[in-house]
C-alpha cells in the first residue's frame, strides 16, 4: 500500500452484520503493515467517520479476530447524507487523522456512501459483504451465487405448483437492495414476473406528478406496450409537457404511428423520438442497443443518456427522420424471427437424428470458431439446460405481432421475404401441434426477450385474432 502512495489507511464497516468481516479487517492490516503503512479503524460505521472515533489497528490487535463473530470495529446504519455538514465533517476527520486512503466494508448502501466520498476526492476502495456481491461493478462470489441457486431451486418448485393448481404465487426476497438477487433468481427459475420496487427512483402516482418532479427541459423515456397504451401516454404528455421537452418511445411501435406522434407532439413544441431498443432482458441489465429516429437536435440532446444505457457507444445509432428508428427495429425483429426459426429447426433435427447427442454441449462447441456461433445459439444451449430438455413444454408460442407489420409493408413494396414469412407462419402453426422446434422457439424467445413459456400440463388458450389485431397498432 505504501507503494501505491498510502501511508495511513482508514477502515470502516457499515450496514448490517455479515460473516467474514473480521477476516477482511485482518487481511487489510496484514497487507498494509507488510507495505509499511499504518491502519486505523473508524468505530460504529460512518458514525466513527463523522464523530472522529478511531481505533489503531495493529498485527497484535487483529490476531485471531477471524474466529470472532461480528465486527471488532462495530457497525451501524448511520447515514451522513442526512446531515447538512455530514461529508464536510468526514473529510475533516480524515485530514485530522492523516488518512490518505479509505477501505469501506458493507453492502449497496455503503457502496453509495463510498462513491460520494470518492467524488469528494477521497481515495477509497469498497469491499462488499458476501451476500451483497450483486451490487454494480463488483464481481459475484460464493455468497451471492449460492443465494441465487437456492432461491431459483425454491422458485422452480413453486412455479410447478402454480401451473398445476392454476394459482398465482408471490415470493418475496427480503433484504436491503436485493433487486439484482431477485432478478437473477427469477431469470434462473423462469418466473413469470419479477418486481423490483427499488428500481423506481421517483415515486409518483400520475403522469402529472412525474412531469412536475422532473427538471426542465424534461426527457421522458417511454417503455409501455405498443398500441393504445403508448397512444394514451403520448396524448397525456402532449398536454402536460412544455416546449423543448422530449418524449422518446422505446417500445415496439409501428413506425407510421411514430411519424404521426412526432407531428402531434411537435404542434405543442414537444420533441418526439422513436427509439428502437434491442438486447432483451440481459440488455436491460448490461446495456442495450438503440436505433433512433427523429429530429437531429432532439437526438443530440438524448444521445448522452442513451450512451449511458447502451452496451457501448457504437450501440447508439441515429437512423434518420421520424419513424426510421422503429422501422429499422422492426426489420431487426424480422431478421431475428428467421434466425430463431433456423436454430429451432436445427434443434429438432438433432433431437430426431437417432444419435444420443448432448445438444446443449454441442451448441456450446459451436460457439468456438463455428460459422454459426452467436448469442442466440448461446441462449439456446442455456435454455435447454434450464428447462432440462423440451418434454414438459407446450408448443404454444406467444406472438406480439410486430413482424406482421414488416411483412405487410414488404408485400406492398413487392419485396420477397420467404424466410421471414415462413418463420411467421410457423409461429402461428405451432399453436396447433406438438413440435420440438416450436418448444425450442418458445424457450429461446423466453431467454432473450422474457416472452412467456407454456407448460404442456396446462396448455394456454390462444387469444382470438380480433384481440391480437387490436394490440398490433
């Protein structure tokens, strides 16, 4: 640590108790001492930083503490952010003690505190507690993975009971900031819905409250079902927003509807962007891909936010005038349909080949240098393992209907689309037969987009054509 420029290191533990904290403290003291640096501990979490309560930590003092429970420094949920002078007093304590580097130990709340200190110029490193290794920027380790595995096992059992009894079950994963744990467990078990209350940074009861809570100029990014829900929200925002504000529709709306909404909001001085979004459920967590249509000045205003949400800067593409973003996204979906259908048919060919193949392992092998390697092939392998084959699945495949828009447009333009057309027809045909490729399509669509999967023990009743048509536009 002395080599890194640290002569005196401060340590504090915040939040709730957890196993192994004393072992971490001992390791810090040993490493710092070996590097010629001194170590002090701040007592009772951030309270010790605030009030200047300090303990000198030496090799002798930390000898055998790994066998003790709790934390020798104590811990607390004291939050200096609630005090107007909280961080000024902490910085004064660090200067008074001559501490030039800090190590925090705790969960997500402690990480947020550490990030504020870093922004105030403190050189700080955060060590997550075992179960809190789901926090952003920290690698998952044994405690988190074990919790996900056990939660997924229980949720899978409950899910089977739910399907068998046609009953909704709600499972609560308790703890402070456990959204990532709930999401990973829900994905691993194929849960129908995962609700994460802490993901909502602003708690409002109406669109009017939302608009009032946002600073001007406002940017409202919409992710609601296409069709009437999007139309209602856009018309409401047209009345509520001010000239210069931006509405960006990130859903799968029809591009002609987006052109119309651009004109509708434009008459009120509100700028509108159609934002095609790809990446599925993993993209929502790890970064998505955006295709944007609309006026260039509105795109430039929104681009920094989209780049923060994207997997990288190249994943934000300006497609052109109003409607272009949603049009290219629908073409993207048409390509996706053809690729998914080809992979699913390949799975059925392999299953009926007469060879005793480990198909998931074969797909893994294809990821190494094969011409068809790719994310969808990877997801297919993972889905086959998750569902332990296809036997207990229904062949009914959900269809959100957007690809039909592209096919209708292509027909009017005399553009042949045999692969996409066949994939769309197969999707409708799958509702009336027991097909391995249908089941493969269902679990692959679930893997990348969270689309529902139906079990054979309780086949779904397909929606009528009229109901599906009403939701298309």
